[in-house]
């Protein structure tokens, strides 16, 4: 490695640290992302041109084609995605990173089988190759499953005794990799079996985890991709890969725990606890007693018009209906009529922490209108009308008063303390986590059924006529 | 056991870097406001694209006659590049929306 390349890698590493730090503050976040991106480009260019192997021009051309193809696909996907589909895309990108590490491990093992015994890699190198293949493969299929679940094209699947099976399979994978390392095996077939088993494990690992827990899983998988990148870095003695990967690994882990904390659950509970499933049926039956009060757009509009404080609670339903622009219009209209309107943002509302912030930012809702859970909860008793739009689990009182509920103990928005609650939902179906919500049967609650966008639009029309 | 000790003594520097990097990562993300969780996850995801460096090295270091190796390297570079470019671009798009209403 040339001195210049080492210096470039050093600079890139510093940009990663500084960029990540800046990403953590609202004012500097965008610059931080660009700095880290610039560091990455610098490191990539350095890697391509500053090395000491003999590389024929044909390989260079192939490399250029690969870089161009990947960049175009990545750019196109990033520019085309709707803001509501952001979590899915992050998950998919993450899977590609894992797949890349997996393929690298595979090629390195293949090369190692083709050299003389004197040039064989040491056991520790083979161990890193195995780790790159297995962790990369697990993140790949895991991320793809997470993507499919967020996308709604895949339901939770729980095979009988899945926890036992998955754990046994994980132990088996570790034992098999260890065997391959110690036996110094040259057999590609065994490695293909390891690869296949890892891919299957990644799939099985994510399929039983409930949809509402997907953000935690994505964050965890993101952390794993970082670790697989770091492992490949050890393979090439490449510091920028090592440090960059580890940074992502540990930062991703902290983020994962932060998300678990927001839901008041442990990581073990998320991964091994069957969220939804059996518990749902038992609690569901008890809660459906009672009647639901329906309301109309004009009644709801009157309530809001004569309120002095209105709190909007957005959830994933808002994202699905693409209602972020009309909700902003409603908010502006009410504000003009002298109503004090704010949004209550639950940390895990939507499909990703901060999902609602991103969405509302897209429609130009101002920062100070978004109030976080701990600040809004004491204000609910003074709130005249709470308007819940497509949120469900984050306002479910079962989290406070039903110890048998799977979400028991999760901090929620205490909307039942408000004077009136208007809930917009498409139907009475339970939320993403599959849990009944007794809030809908609350005396103060009334339901405004319909697609969020059209329901809000009719509210606006009613308000215009007042 | 001897192998492990040998690995530790010959890679001591690496292990130091590894441990310090873990702590830096943990410290960097502490106390980040919820608002930034999604962009941060997306940005960190883009950073995990450093794996592209490995993919490029695989391609450069593969014998031109090793077609399977080159093909796999090609796939690794494409996948890694999607992760890097897509990751940074989508994070920027997200953060751009935050900025508008200053």
C-alpha cells in the first residue's frame, strides 16, 4: 500500500467520524452526510488507482462498468423512492451491502483453494472469510425479508418451535464454520453449503418477528452489515473498512437499543418474543365488548373549529394515504381560525423512528409544531380535541393497564386524557402489531372512518364553509 | 488456544483500533434526538458501504482468466456501489427536507 493511499484512508476515516457526529445534530446533519460521502468517494478513488498489483486494462474496464452500473441503480432508487417508502429502501440497501461482503468472502475462499499449500491463508484469515460469508449472507436475506414485511408483501410466519430451531441452526452454523477453519478444508461444496445455510438462517431469523418490530430489526441488521464490512477490512488489512465498519456496527447497536427503549422492551424480547400471535387472541376477545361511536366529517370539523387546543397524532396510516400535505393544510386552516395546533410525535410512530418527522418535514410542517412524547403527555388534559390519524398501537391504553398485552409497559401518548378524541382509521382492523385497541371504545372517542387523505380533505371542506 | 494467543499478539494494533472504534461509535450516537433517527440510520447504512473497497480490491486482485472470480467481483462492486450511492443520496434527500423550513 502506498503512503498516499494510507493518508487518503486516514482522511476518509476522519470524515466518517466527523460526519457521523454531525449527523446527530439537526443543524449540521446534512453537511455531515455530505462530508462522510466525500470521504467515501475519496477512499474509493484511492483504492482504484493507488495499489501495487498488475491490473490488465480489461479488468479496469469491467470495474468501471460495475461502478457505473451500481451508482446509477443506487442513484435512481434513491431519487425515485417516495418518502413513505423510506424504511423499506434503507433495509434493501442494507441487504445489498451484506450481499457484497458475502460475495467478497466467497471469492477470497475460492482464491485460497487455488494456491499452493505454501501460500495458504492462515487459520485466522480463513476464520474472517467464514465470518464475512455467514454474517453477510444473514444480513442479506434478513434485510430482504424485512423489506418485504414493511412493504406488506409478506406476513409474519411462525414455524412450530421456531425459537428452538433458529437457535439450534445458529449454533450449527458457528460449529460448521469452526470446523471448516480448523480442518483447513479446500472443499468449495462445503462452503456453498455454509452459504446456503446462512441465507436460510437470515430468512428464518426475521420471518417470525412482528411487523411493528421491523425498525429494530433493520437497525440491528444495519449494525451487522457494518460488522461484516469491518471483518472484510481485517481480511485486506484495510483500516478505513475496519474503522468505518466498526463505527456503523457500534452506532447501529446503540440506535437499536434506543429504539427498544422507546418501546420499553429488551432486544431479546424483540427477537425471541412472539409479538402478536397467541397473546392477541386472548386479549382481543376481552376487549371487543362495548360500542364504537361513529362521527361525520362535519361533526368533527365543528369540534375542531371551536376548540382552542388541538393535537394531531400521526401514524403509519398517514404515510400510507400520502396525507402529509392535506394534514398540513388542515393544521394551517385551524391555526388561521385561532386554534392552537401541534403534532404529537411518538418515537416509534410509523415504521421507523423519526418516520413521522421525515414525512411532515416533506410537507413543510414547521419544526416547533412537532412535540415529542414526554413534552406532550402532560399537556393532554388541557387539550380539547385529539385527532388520531392512522396511529394505533402508540395510543393503545393497553400499554398502561393490561399486563397480558404484548405492548404492556410501552410508553404511549396518553390521548385518553384529552377532552375529545377523534380517530381516523380505514376500518376496525387492529393495528400493525395486531392488537385490539380499547381506546376506540372510550366514551370520549369517536371514529371518523375512511382513507386518511379523503377524510382530512372533507374536514378541510367542512371547515371552509364555517 | 495457542492459535488465539498468537493471533492476539500478532494483531495487537488491530485489536486496539477495533476497541477504540467501538467506543467512538457508541459515544457518537448517544443522545441523538428522535427526529434524526431515520436519517441517522440511513446515513450509517451508507457508511457500511465501505465494503465496496473490499469488492474493488477483489476485482483488481483477481486473475483475468478467473472468470467466475471476476463475475462475482463484478456483482460485489455493483451491490456495494448501490449501497454507497443510494445510501448517501437518500439520506441527503431526507435531510434536505428538514432544512427547507429554517
